[in-house]
């Protein structure tokens, strides 16, 4: 009777130990979260009253909302083992075309146009990568040049102001219970992508393809169709980002989204995603987004020159890549460490 009574207690003790080890492992791997906390401490010490003021927090949320949807687009592509360096130029193209096509008479029409532009870019990228077998870097490099060239050609380098500029400006500054509407849209996309990745068959397929494409194909996963859908969804998110850019600035400029792809990739990496694919979390991508927005905002408040701001971003990218490499090396070492051999069992007696 004693052994039977002790078994549940031992079982619960093992569960607690396992849960504790899992929490400890998660805490040790949250490099991005530690960087964010350090940045917030620096911001509080140096420019506390200004940084935490309502006006600055609103501007900060508006700033991170646009790059936030682009980071989500980059994340789902990186999870498959690919990369998309055309996201910034595609966002710029969506912004200027939605501002100029039909004269930009309404916010809703501009949204549809921006989604159509972004979706078309995603369709082309996905088809070339998934069905033609081309390298994602080369494909999206070509799309980067094509989209940015179309941006310059469409507006001749001159900002395009939509007819409904006042409506766009009102949307860009609108708030709901004190939170900017654009930030709410970004958070809604965060919830949507998290649901798709963690709660659907499509999400499991994305992770499987990034982990081992051939194994995924052998297990019956439609690799080509899934890859295509990833790039199309990424394109739609980028198109949404272009519309949000237009809503915030009420103008489509030729520099819209310029070099945004670098920040998006860096935010994904600093958030813990593996560029080789198969590993990455939406939470990490959100933290990476906030980090880059806080850095840009803090450096502006400190009146740091734009050249030094680029240097700080570059240094942060190097730190992020280094920490991510250390993290993955340790994880690989833990998973590849052979278990201690079990003691040989006594020979069976007849």
C-alpha cells in the first residue's frame, strides 16, 4: 500500500521538475527580452519623462505598427528557410500606387489596391521560389530592384498625395481607448499569425518545411503549395503595411519602406528565429520589433545623428546574430548529447 500511495507524489514531483527546467530554459534563451529591458532602463534614466509621455508613446506605437506587420511577413518566410529582401520596396510600391491609383479617393479603396499590389508581389515571389525552384534571396533581390524602380517611375520621385488625404490623416491619428488604431491593426495581425502558426495544419507544415524540406515532402506535405501560400500571405501583410504607411503620413513617397527589409530581418533574428528555418516564435518577432522602434525613438530623443543611428542599428544586428548563434549552439548541444546508457538488465530466469 505504501508504494502505491507514494507513486502519485513522485509523479507530481517529476512534473514540477520538468516544468521548472522548461521555464528555466525559456528564461535563459530570452536574450531579446533582456536587451529590451536594458533599453527601457536607459530610456528611463536618460529621457524618462519625455520617453514615457503620452505623445511619445503614441508616436512609438505608430512607428512600430508599420514595421511590425512587415516583421510578421518576414517571420513566416524565414520559418520556411527562405528570406524576403523585397518587403521594403514592395511596401513602398503598395503605398504610392494606393495613393495615386484612381486618385486615392477613399481609404477603403486604397486598402484594396495596397493588398492587391502586395499580394501580386507575393504571388510572383512564391511562384518562382516554390514552383521554379529558384533561390529566395535571388528572387527577392530582383523583386526589390523591380519594385523600387516602379516606385520611382510611378511618382517621378515626387510624393503622391491622395485626394482623401484628410481621411488618411484622420485614420493615422485615430485612437481607440487611447491606443492608435494602426497599432491595434498590427496587434490583430500578431494574433492572426500566431493562430495560423500554432493552431492550424498550415502552421505545422510551415515549421516542418523549414526543419527538413525533403522529410516534409516524404511525409505527404504539399511543399510547393505551402511555400507559395507563405509568400502570398507575406505579400498581403506587406501590402497592408503600405496602406498603414499611407494612413500615417497621408502621402506616398518614393522612399517609403527604404531599407525596411534590413530592420525586418534583424528584428526576426534578434527575436530568436533561425535563418535556416524551422524555428522562430511570434513573441520573439514582436520583441524584436519593439527593440528597433525603441532604439530609433530613443536615439532621436537624444538628438543622435542619423549616421550614428545606423551604426547603432548595425551593432545591434551583430549582437543579435551573435547571441542567436550562441543560443542555437547550446540548444543543439543539449539535444545531441547522448543519454546515459541504462544499466543492463538482469537475465531473465525461467
